[in-house]
């Protein structure tokens, strides 16, 4: 273990989406009252190709080191019906929609969600302990050390900060959450405007290619701009309803779907949300995905 003489560490949870990219660049531009020691990207292995390209670009800027860590490829685990530790689980690990798949019927409900905690939150926590603090497994954080964790939540999703603060308040985490965009009063649109002059390419929303919390506009964008990502999403959608039901538990009587219409993604209508909004953005995973 390294000699932890430094009393405080400042780490950005980097989703590589609009908001967390904004926070990273604001820190790099000395526009925040803090300098990040590192940024951590939790890689599910199934982000859109543009996200990985964007991360490569961020690394060329010479800013705080970007640490990439993973709990495994989430899509493969969904297909094989296991969690990040290789154990079988009792529900789909992603918030897939339940339904009967018949025309005229919409989703009846949504599956249990454990993907964010296992493949994002825990990965970031472990990276902070092992890569930033240099702690051995199961070794507690020294009492004199405080980790300040920065999360890209903007004011239009401010309610997501409530659950994050509650999570930090539980247990011996020795962590303090911070929300720089809330302090600045910035919305997602403010971030988008800032990035127009700062980034030479479009910064999209970071989320697995098969994340069910997509609007039709996002599904269309994936299909048009990332054919490999679309094919991956279709394959996982079909695996959810495979005859051997490897991707779900035996108790799950209703079939699962990635599209909210509870229809197969390959043939689902993607004609909704033509006004450019993202109606499901505020329902995302505790601020760990897509920021």
C-alpha cells in the first residue's frame, strides 16, 4: 500500500457523457475550485463505439489520468444469466420490460435492475480504493483520508443527487459526494453549449447499447450511427427470450424486451420522440450511467 500522507483525494466519476465530460473539462480549464487526482470510467464492455472514441480523445488532453476498470462484459453476463461474480441471479440484471409481445399491448412492468450497482458503482468504488488510494483488498480506508467524489448531475436531474447522497451516507465509505454542475446552476443544455466550443465532435449519452432506458430517438441514432452496437442490442434482446431462457430465471413467466413497447427490438416501431427530447433520462441509474 502506498504511503497515504495525502489527507484528501478528489476523484471524478466519469461516465463520458455530456455532464461528466463537462465536469472533466471544467476541471482541466481550472474553472472549478478543485483539481482532480483522477477520473474513473467503469466500462461495461458494451458502450457505443463513439463513447470509447471520445475517451481516447479525452486522454490526449493531458488532464487528470482516466482510469478504466470493468467487472466484465455486461451483455455477455445478461445472455448467460449470471452477475458480475459469475453467480446465477433471480431476475434479469437490466431493467428490461415485461410483456407478451402481442400487437396492441404495451409493457406490463420492468425487470429488476442490478447492473448499475454491480458494473458501475462498485467498479468505481474499487478503482478508487485500489488505483487511487492503493489499498489492498478488505483494508479499510485510513481514518485521516477523505475521498471527495464528483458526479456530473445537472440541475434538471437534481433529484438524482438525493439518492446518491443517501448512498454515501450508508456504511463506512469515507467518501463525500459533490455535484459541481448543481453548484454552478448548469442544466444539460448549458453543458451542451459549453461542449460545442470545447470538443471537436458530438458528445452523446453514455449508456450500454442495449440499455432499455432509451427513447425511440436514441434507438434510431444507435441503429443509424453504430450498426455493430445495434446488432449487439438486437442479439441481447432476442437472447432474453431464448428457448432455454438462459438470460432470465425460471420464475420469470413473462418474456422480456429491451423496447418499452414490449415488442422485439428488431421489429419495434422507433417512430416516437421526434422533438429531440430524452424522456427517460431522469430515470437513469442513480447518476452513474449516462452522465
